[in-house]
């Protein structure tokens, strides 16, 4: 039936059915909130750090060498423990000893 055959007036509502293109499609992925990449830890190279491990008292033949850092009891000789304000810790095995 067409509009001309049917009694047509502007007051009548005609149902119009049409296929609509682009009905949304795929959902968009939400963006992650991030503060960017983390900065990596940069190793600080301390020049002549071995001088902090020993103290030399006296001069000439009467000089005595004393250790300022303690050696790790688990790792053995040559591995010194780092000094912190409340403990000493070994960087090789991870042992930490509380100081008084």
C-alpha cells in the first residue's frame, strides 16, 4: 500500500523502517592511567672505596692497619658488611646484624 492509495493526511503517523549503517561496532579499549616508565636504579661508582675499609695508624715501620668494617661471618674473608645507622648488612648473602 502506498500513501496515495491510503487516505493520507499530515496528521497520520507513518511507520518508517530503514536499516541504519554503523550501529556502534566494536567497543573501544579504555586507556590505562599510568605515570610513565619507572626509572632504573643507577649504580653510583665511588672512587677509591677500598680506603673506607681500612684505617692506618702511625707512620713508617710502626704503622698499624685496622679494619673499619666487619667481615661477613657467613661469606668469610674479603667480604665486608655495609654500615647502616641501625644495622650492618652483607651485600653478597643478605645477612643483617642489628647494632646496639
